[in-house]
């Protein structure tokens, strides 16, 4: 029984070490977690920039990552406009 528990413990530790590099390399786009290469976020951000979106309510596409990129653009520009009114 001790050998089985020891084997399982060692297997768990090895599995954690194997997973940790991928967890450390998790990508983000302006604070939003990307599932792959952040291309959806970039597309949403670029779309919002190109269309001069200034309200997060307009970020209502079918893709969550696209919407998050759009929201990131709006929020970034809200911060840069503080004091210009």
C-alpha cells in the first residue's frame, strides 16, 4: 500500500511540474486571458479603433475574445481622455 501511495504522489508531482510551464506562459491581452494566440482580442481591438468605438455597449459581437479586445480599446481610450473635457 505504501508503494502505491508513493507512486501516486510522485506521479502527481511530476504532472504538476510538466503543467507549470504552460501555466506560466499563459498569454494575456491588456489584462484579458487569451485561449491561444490572442488574435480574437487583437481583431476586436483593431475593429474598435478603426470604427472609433467609444462605448462598451457597442462591443457585442459573437466572439467573447473579440468583445474583450473591443472593450480593452474603449477602456484604454477612456483613461487617455481623462481631463480633456
